[in-house]
DNA sequence: CGTTAATCGAGACGGTACGTCCTGTCTTCGG
DNA sequence: CCGAAGACAGGACGTACCGTCTCGATTAACG
């Protein structure tokens, strides 16, 4: 018997290891069905298994619920954080904000709509969601800080508030068409400009 | 109810008229189950019928789908548009924006989360949703116009953009905890202030 | 049996009554599959439902287990008690005993083999089984009593013992081929003759 | 036993030899579960493997089906043929016949009930069954022949018929409670006496 | 003494069937 | 004709086993 404790990282689980092929086939099945327009709540575990050529047990062995499976599938997409030109602060913000509405592949938008209630409910999904969007927030923060440093932006910004001001309108408008009057392609620019300009009159330069 | 119903002067539907009691019992059953924390997609027509002491057919006779029933149930809540003091523009905006996060009864927040995907999908739900929120938007518009007229606000505002800037952060933060750093009770004030102030520096008075 | 006989005979159960057509279709499906040679433990509720054009719930609503369904199906066959000529006691016994091995339709023999363990285990099945065979036993008793009255048979017979002596060999030989040497078509006659004659030598007429 | 023994006696199969410990553990697991009252068709290979602390493959390597495994397990019990006193033919027969109902260990009776359908179906099981009971039949034949020789029994007996007359009632009554009226402890004696005496009246010494 | 090869435990694999639950429709009855 | 009650065909759920298939680790006999 070895002296290595149970929490040995290179200790191999006994028995036949789980097949990476099956795992990928399942994920692919989910994504392909979603991108074919199957409504997410219509997705049945049975149809996923059939499409993936896999037994239902193989799915349930890995994911305890359909929701977690869908989330994993979506998370596996690994959308890249958009890169910014780095010249104009306004242009960079427009680039980042536009990206929120344009993460196109696999019906991502439709998917996110369906995930929102899940996210709102489930603690772990909130963690997962943070991992997805924090990099985007951070990219935006960098642009804002650059603007503050260069003098393009005010130095006393409530940074987190500005972040949500920029992102939330895109999300809300995209998922629930919050205001029909805003259903125009230049929404990102209008939002960025409104955020930059502010609403208050400044009689004396501030 | 007396036998002299006389709701319709000329044509009376034959047979037994639909019972308003049943209708209300169904709506109440839905609302009570929701406020007890039953997830909206877990709600089954069967359980609703049982809770309401009603046959399933009585439900299907009135609503063609569970979604419409839920929407009707929610719509029946008739939340009042908040009233504003009308003195300070900022204070009025804070009042209106705070209200978004505080429409408390019947787990309204949880409910909305679940309805968002439905709204995103279904045209009619979008119409219904507009009817609910347009009065609130209009109330906000009035405040903004008042500020523009009084000189408190800039005169060239992109009004619709400002509206979404005010409301979207509250919705996003409440439904999906978009940014943990913003989970504070004074979110409404921070948002209003950020919107009013804007982000751009104004070296030359603009 | 599954009939939930209410205390009140003319009291009608509320709701839609169970369809006799479905019930018959299910029974027929079972019998047809059995007579096509499907092994009884291979019979799946799913295949029965499919064959009968019926939902699984419609089966489970009536029978709580596959076994009870099969028993009901078999019981519905209502094999007639064979009639006897009434002249010779020996011939009548041969007729009755032969019938045990010849209840032919629907693979009845194969079926009984599979039911035996169930019968051995389940109290209610024993009751059901008694209802099936008691009429046959009674017919045999009548023949024996007739013989005792007419003097063809001894008057002090252990009637029940004679009954089992006549029937058991047929059952055992048919279900488990208890003794290959007895696998002949005239088994019934040999059994009857051996029972009638007895084994003991009678030097002095008794 | 199902293990494919090598044709060549001194040729040793290469590789690791099969473990006799595992084999015994599997048999023991089956027997213990049966004697704990687990219904034979409820026995799962998986549970047997778990109980025996053995991989499923180790079972399938030795037995191609659960039925064969159970048969092997039962066969390993090797019940002894009862010995007879050898004085009175009647007493010896009672001893032998009683033994049929009293092969007690390991729920043998319950077990046999479950095996009957298998036996009825499977050719090999019939062979195996013959090997088990033929010695008992032979013991009974010896007693009967002794009686015929000594004049205690008639000389023209249909021996095989008498054998089944003696054994079948015990089997049938024990496995399916064929006749509730016969559920008495002295069944063996009643059967033996009835067989010895016969049913026919003998007015003229025959 | 190392190679070879079948075994071992463990457990994942693609499947099939289970028995339950729900959907949306359809009968039945009494009001 | 409406109402409750509940049966109907259908279909997905999540579980349990089936018999097969990898895994790494043993365990002999052969070279």
C-alpha cells in the first residue's frame, strides 16, 4: 500500500474512465439542436441521447439535470473577449458594448434568454456567469481607466455604475425588447454617447 | 347573482354561463403557487386545476396555454405606477428607478425572471409587457421633460436612451445579479447620479 | 382481479368511465403475444401498450403489475370444464384427467408453467387458481361418488387424496417432464388405472 | 458447470488462472440472497457481483446467463437421497415421499418453484433436474421392487406410474397449494396409503 | 528473471424497460 | 351548455439492469 493520501492528484479513479468522445458528442448534440432552433425547454434528454448516439445513463452520469448540461454546453463555447483598437475611448466602448448583442454563434442570444431564469435561481450558475462576463467587464474597466488617465473621462467616475450603465441596456433590449423605440442597429452608440455625455446640464464646466 | 343578468341586451349564450368563481380560483391558484416559490416551469396545469378545485378542461377552455394563463395571472396584479414628489428631478428619478426593484408582492421578481424568455419569444407577450411598463416609462419621460424645461437637464437629451440607462441596470442586477459589486441598497441612487453626471470630462463647458 | 367494486352498486363513479374497448385490447394484446410464443417474462408493458394501441398509464391504471395483467388475461380464457359420458367411471376419469394436459389454446401450458411460481408466492393468485380448478375437482368428485354409490369404487375412499393422485401426475409431467419414461400419450390412462388398481396385494379380497 | 474444460489434460492455459475463491463467492452470494428470500427473477447480476465482491465480467466469464448460474448454485447443494429403514414397504415409502416436501435448506422449495418454468423451457435444465431426482426415483423403485418380490405389493405394477403417483402430489401441493383441503402434515401418509390401497372395489379378489 | 497472457476489481458504455407524471383531448355525469 | 371529475393516447422523466467494453493491477507459466 502506498503512503499517498486519498487526495492524490495523480491518483487514477478505478474502473473504466469516462469517454471523452461521448462527452463531446453530447455537448455537440445539444449545441447542434439549439442552433437548429429547438426551444431550450423542448430539448429532451432522450432526444439529446439519441442524437449523440449515447445512452441516457451516460448523460445522467455527468450532469444531474438538463439545465446543467445546457449550461456546460454553452460555457464550452468560450466566446472570445473582443479586442479594442485602443485609440478613441468612445470607439473602444462602442466596440465592447456592441459585442454584447452580437455574440452570434449557436443562437447564443436565444440561449441566454432561457438561461437567465436559471441563473437568477441557481447559485452556481451565478458563479459560472460571473466567470463568463467578468473578463468583458475587466476589458471595459481598462478602457475607462485609460480614459480617466488620459483626461478624456472624468477622474471621479463610479466605475461599476458606468459598467452596468453600458451593458444592461444591451442585455435588456436584446432579451425582452424592453423599448421598441430602441430597436435600432445603432443602439450601442446611442448608449455609449448618452453615458459619456450624461444628462445634467453643466452651466459652469462641471 | 340575480336571474336578470342582462349583460348582453340581444344575444345570450345558451346553456350554463361560465363561472367567474372558477376563473378567479384558477388565477388565485397560480398566484399562490408562484408566491410559494414553485418554479414557473414546474407549474403543471394539473396541479393548478387541483389547487383551484377545477377540471382541467375549465382551464383549457379559457386559456390556450399555460404561459398565457400565467401572464394573465401576473397581469391581474395591476401594480400601480409610483407617484413622484415633483420637486427635485433627481429625487423623482430615484423614486421611479427604485420602484423597479421593489415591485414586491407575489414574488413578482422571481416571476419576471421566468417570464423573460417567454417574453423574448412570444409577440403577444411583448405587447402585454409594453402595456405594463409603458406607463412607467411615460412617468419617467415626464420627469425628464420637466427637467429639460426647467434647465435642470440638458435640452438635447436622447430621451429613450436615458430611459433605458435608468431602468436596465435595475432589471439586470435584480434578475441575474449581473455584478456582485453592485449588490447594494443604494444602487438606484448610484445609477441616477451616474446617468445625470455622465462620464466625459468637459474641459470647454460642454 | 382488479375491479374496484364500490360499496354502492348503483352509485356511479364520477368522471369518464374506463373504456371497455381499451381493456379488451390490452387483454387481446397479451394473449396474442403469448400465443405467438413470446416468453412471458420477455413480455414488456411497453410492447403490450404498443400492440394494444394504448398508453402505458391505461394499463397501470387497471393492473398494478405485469403479473396481475397476465393472470387476468389467462383467467379471461374461461376454459370449460370437460363433460363426462357418465357410463364408465374409468372412462370418465380418463376424460377428466386427460383434459388437464390438453387445455390447449393460447399456449396455455407454457403459460401455466410461468404462472406457477407466481401462484406459489401470491395469496390472491392462489385464490384465483382455486376458482379455476375447483370446478374440475368437483366434477371429478362427482364421478368418484357415483362410483362409490354404484359399487364400482370402494366406499371408504380418501376422496381428496384420490383427487390429487389423479391430477398431480399430469401437471408435474407436463410442466417439468418429471420422468422421461412417462412421456407417452396414454399417461392419463396409466395414471387412472394405477389409481384404481392400487399397489397393495390383496390376498383375501380386500 | 459451464467452464469450457481444455481438451488436453496436461496442456495448461496460459495467463492467470481463474480464481476458485471468486467462483465460490459468487455461488455463495446467490445462495445467500435466495435464502434471504429474494425472488429469483429479482436477482440481478449486478447485485450478485456486489454481494460477492466481484466484477460483473467475472460472472459472465463463467456463466453465460443468470439462469445457468442459479442452476449451478442450486446444483451445488447436493441434497442427500434419504435412507430407508427397509422393514415395512409402507414406512419406507412414507419416508421417501415425505422427503420431497422437506428438502429444507436454503429455501429450496421456493427456489424449485422459480426453477420450474426454466426447467420446462430449457433442455439442459431438464437433464440437470433428472440427475437430481433420478436417484430418488431409483431409491423408490428399489423399495417397490422389494415389495413386489416379498409379495407385499402386486407383481404387475406399472412401476413408473406408481412413482409419479407418489411424488407428484407432494410437489404440486407444496408448490401451488393445489388443494387447500390437503394442507395437512400427514399428506405423505395419505398419499402412500391411497396409492397402496387403490380406488377400485374388488368383489372377486382381484 | 523478465515476458506474455489471461485474470481480477471496478465501473463506464449503448441499450431497453421500468413505473410515474404531465399534456391536451375526450367522455361521462349533474346542475 | 357549463362544470368537476377523470380516463384517454402519447411522450419524457430519471432509475435500474443488461451484457459488453476498457482500465490498471495481479498472477501464473514460459522462455
